[in-house]
C-alpha cells in the first residue's frame, strides 16, 4: 500500500553526487528544481533531496528527455538509472 501525502508535502529522493551533477549539466530543468539539488543533505554516500510529487514528475520529464535523445550509450544508461530512481520514489506515494 502506498503512503498518502498532501500535494505540498515533500518526499526524499536519494541520488549520488555524480547523478546530481549530470542532471545539472545536461537537463533544462527549471531553476527551482536545480536549486533543490544543490542545497540537498548529504547522507552517507548519497544526497537526499526533498521534492513534492509534482516536482519529481517535472524532474523525471527532463531526465527522460535527455535519456531519449542521447547518442552516448553510457550517458543514456546513467540517465535511465536516474529516471528509475525517481520513478521508484514516485510509485511509493499517492496524493490525498
């Protein structure tokens, strides 16, 4: 069963520093999304970023766009992994 949350509530997304750098360097994500990535909390070897489900959906759209139009297979695989990580978080929650 998914956890029900309010529209404005933020949920944690764990990414590596390298994944965050890729998003910042290669996507055309809005500044508010990129700013959240840059002020995130470091937790062990990961970075915990807090996003609303709407923000995660927006971010994943930008990640998917890069993955789908990337000619470099290694870079595409890295963005596919980021997409999967975001989607995994999105699927854990439902809006009330």
